[in-house]
């Protein structure tokens, strides 16, 4: 059954599945299966879940997030979901809304966490129109300064999922199972759970919220209702869900390990190497340049000698930077490229490997990613660098990134960096203006090229001839030259 309305004509199709009281683990398995095996767009609304359950993000650590003794004593289930995000305790008072979409489902929307988060806030702004002071604060939905919705995402090559748990109501006693997280949004200001959240039921009836959500989704999609039993999955696709229920033994062992670690501060250095480490070592040995070493790994009943050395021949694209790129930087470049299509693994790799690099290694990684035209990864690397204590704004770093983005026709990202550069009091040079103007013309947006031209005229340094010639050549086939006249030239 399709939700009627002439406004939906020409919109992409979205399947709507309404559930009530479905266990949250079953819902997470459904979502991940639809994300990985389906090619349709989906909206899943689950009106509550039966039993109180703690749900953590994929990288969450129970000892840091939970009062484990209370959780184990009261037999509260703990689930580690397949997406990132924070930790929540859900029950019958929680309403779940999930969007699972193809990369091109929303015109102009880039498949990155922040754009998807911003798009979702537009949907819910329509839902809460005239109801409270709705807003998006960092990664949370708030009414005023109080959180009522938490979000999590997973982005794969051609699809993404964005799901939200809404606190229509909650039990005060359940909040005692959660610790105050070490990493909290700034606007929380160290407030306790009860001071930080609010109940949606004080603002909107439950059924009204669900109906308004479906209606708001209808502004972006042609919504078609579907029963859970009617969903068909590809028979030739193997699927194994990654969301799982943590065993009681795991929680108890985590608590014991944390107590032991706090008293003795001992971490053994002898360990079993994982298969992935051996494979990464092999990759490193193939791309290693400029050094020679012998490594001995215990393998089976004896030692396996692995020699990595340079034999005088160039080895791959890193050859030209051999004097600047160390082994750690090479490993990071390899890992970033390996996980670039999986946002969860990429975020985890950045936390565990990229952020620990030294200053020169970070700069070397940034330069090499630009040289290899891995522009999106270069932008991610630059964002890491911006958070370092030693970072100072540099117009040449911005220039290289903006030109690389413009040449790849990634103009939205280029203009985001452009705005950041201007906020830091930096002005682009003539070459940067020229490449961004060229990029907008190639992108089919001459009006934006004219806006850059107007900005260029306000630059403290007079622009050179090149940007003028590029702009004039690009605008000749359009009507903008006739509209604007030649006064600006």
C-alpha cells in the first residue's frame, strides 16, 4: 500500500515497515541485513522494545560505559550493535526510527556522517514544527538544551543507515546502569543523565509523533507500507549479523580486568600475532623503501625469517617520497586506503593508528595522499591535523587540498574548506582562485564561478591574468556574460 499524495510524484521509493515491541537485537539484525543485501530504500519504525536493554556502539567498552556490577546483578542484556555512536538503555518507552538508503537516494546528499545527520535533522524539524525548540546539537536531537534522540550510522560503499532512538519516556532507575561517558558532547557540560535528557511525551503524543514522522518522510520519498513477513531477501547472498548480545562472562571478565589493571598497571608484552598483522607485515615489506631489516616470527615449531630490503628498484607509488615517509606513515596510508569505503573501520583506524603519528609523519601522510589523488582521505587527514596542539593555519595546505578537490570536481567539499580557510583569516592566491573557478565551470555551475570571481576582486592581493582568462573562456558558451555585462572584466 502506497501512502497517497500528488507531492510524491517523481520521488524515489521507500519501503515503510512498522513494528511494535520487536526485540532490539532482532531489529538490528533486520537493519544490517537490509543494508548489506537489499538495494531498496527502507524506513523502519519500531514502537518500543519489550525488555530494558543496554545498546552500545561497535567500539564501546563496557567497563567505561556501564556500571557492570549492577548490570550483571539485575541481568540487564547488553548488545553491541553494528553501528557507531554512544550507549543507550532502551525499553517500552523508546521509539526507534531507521533510514536505510542508497547513496544516490537523496539528490545532492553526500554519503558522509555530517551531511546525513544534517539531512535527517531537516526531516525531524518538519515533525517538530510548532512543538518545542527542536535542534541538532553535535550528534543529538534536542528540545532546547535537553537531549531526546540519539543517533548512530553505518556507511558502506553504496548505501548508508541512520537510526535514532527517541526517548518518548524512560525509567529513572534504568539510568543508573550507565556511567557518565569520558567523551561527551560539549553542550552536556558534565550534567548527569537525568539533567541531560527529557521525555518526548511532555511535548507530543506517541501516535502523533509516528504519524508526523511518516508524513515528513513523504516529502522526500514515495512511501510504500510493507509487512515484515513480506520482505524478500536474495537467496544467493550470505549474511552474518555483527550486532550481538554480550555474554555475562564477557562482562564479568571485563570488570575483573579493569580492577586488576588499576591495581597493578601491568600489560604483558608477549602475545599471539593475529593473521591480519602477518598480512599487514607482508604488505609493509613489499612497500618498505630505504631500510633493511630481519624479523623473526615464531611460526609453528620454529622461527620464520622475513627479510624486507630495498633491491635498488622503485617499488610502487611511494618511491618518490622515500626520504620523507617512514614505516609508520606507510602503514597508515595503506590502512586508510584499505578502509576508505567502510566508515566504521576507517573511524576506528584513525583513532587507533593515525592520531598517534608524530608531526612529520602526519604531514608526510597528508602530502602522499594528495599525490596519490586520494583526496577524500587527504581531507580526513587534514581534519586530524587541525586538532593537534601544534597546528597553525597555513594557506598553502589549504591551497593544495582545495585545488585537489576542485580538480576532482568535489566542489562542495572544496567550498567547505574554502569557508574554513576564510574563517581562519587566510586568503587564497591567484592559482587557487583559478582552479576553483575552473572546477565550478567543469562542474556545470557558472553562477558559482562568478561568485568566486566576485570574492577574488575583494582579495587584498590583486589577482593575476589567469583567473580572468579561465572565467571568460568558460562563460562564453553561457548567457551569464550577457547578463553580467563586461563591467567586472
